[in-house]
């Protein structure tokens, strides 16, 4: 079963188009990254999925249920962590979590709550207004996981967490993945996405410009070629598949997508000191899609 299905999902704010014609799906049990800069439409997409705002056109389903007409049922199966966590300021953390748990059918949540707050080193006796940004995020994490949802939707989940707590958080996510929980999260930190996700979607100005597995994006589709030149030497290769090349000092860096044998054949006719061919990082691929005039090419759609 598909955990999430979007069919031409579009959202306007007045005349401004926030997301446009999004069509893709997330498999059950998958960890799916949703990346793009501020204003790209990530949070709008998430809020639309959760029925906090209505789509202008198109539709979406979660576990086969319509996000608008069946949102109440859907919310029983979804855990949501927003980028900024807001609760009643005067309530203690323990009171907030008990209150939140009351909205779900899981009545055996207390053991789970104690386990999560202990692992996240969260003081449940403090009032929410007295918590730092990082500790507020911890409350949001516990609240999202408390009712043991089938789907986790997370918007910039590690913002405010120190490196040690980020490690604990990702351990929790991996444990959820092993249980078969689907995880859909947006992030600016692409190393997180590359580490955790099975697939990733890249969104630009509300439009989907890439949707593929991490392996295909970083291994099969692209190669990063670094060439060490001699003093005073310049090199400008003309080979099909070169989509970006930049020389800084003696270092020529090429982002390549094509038949690597053709590139190697072209390099064999040139004079240079050394060459390294490796997989690019997700950051480098992301920057390629964002720096090209038309947003790059769509892959894996």
C-alpha cells in the first residue's frame, strides 16, 4: 500500500502559487526526504497533507484515505512534528503529553512516554514556557511518537537539537523504520537526508524537479570528477554528459551525467597531474538542480 499519494496537488494563496501540480507517492515503510530551500513549498505541502489548509486543486491520500474528507481518521495514524513546536505555555510537559495522548486511541501510552522522555533527557516537570527551543522540539518529538503512528511527518525535525541529541533522534527514527513506520520529512541539512532516506524529492518554487532513490541520484546518475592540473594550465572539456565544470586554481571539478567511458577517453588525450572519479554528495546534486536556469531535469518521476 502507498502511505502517501499526491495527484496534481496544487495550492494557491490568493494569486501566489505555493505548490504546483505535485504528483508522487511514498511507499509504506519508506523513509522519504522532501528537500528545498525556504519558500520552496515544503511546509505548505505538509500542511495540506495534514488538512490544516485545503488544496486549491488536485488531491492526496494517506493510506488510501482522502486527506480532506477522511482527515479525522487519518490523524489517528499520523504523528506530526512541526518545525516550531507550540503548546500551552503554562502547562507542564507531563500535562501536555497526557493531554495530547487523550486525542488518540492508544491507552497504553504512559510506558512509551516515560521511555521517550528519558531517552531525550526531557524534564517533564517544567512548564513549557520555561523550555529552550531545543527542549520544546523534544516535546514535539515525544508527542509525535507517543501514540505509535503508522506515518511520521516531520518538518525540519532536528532544528534546535544539539549533535548528541540529533544522534539519539535518528536512532529513534531507525527503530521506527524497523517497525515498518513510514517517515516523511523535510530538511535543509542534506547530510541527514542522505544518511536516512530511501528516496528523495527536490522541490523548487513549488514544483517537483527530482524524485529518485538516493543511490540513483548519487551513484548511478552522476559522477564527480576532480582533475589536478599543472601550474598555469587550463582545461575545458567538451564531452556529452558534462553538466557543470569549474576550475579553481589547479583544480578542475566536473559534475558528469553520461557514459563515463567517453569522459575517460577524452581525458586520455589530455595532459594533467591526477584525476579522481567519485560519487557526488546530495548537496552537490541539489545545488546543480537549483543553479540550472530551468531547475534541471526531472528524474525518476
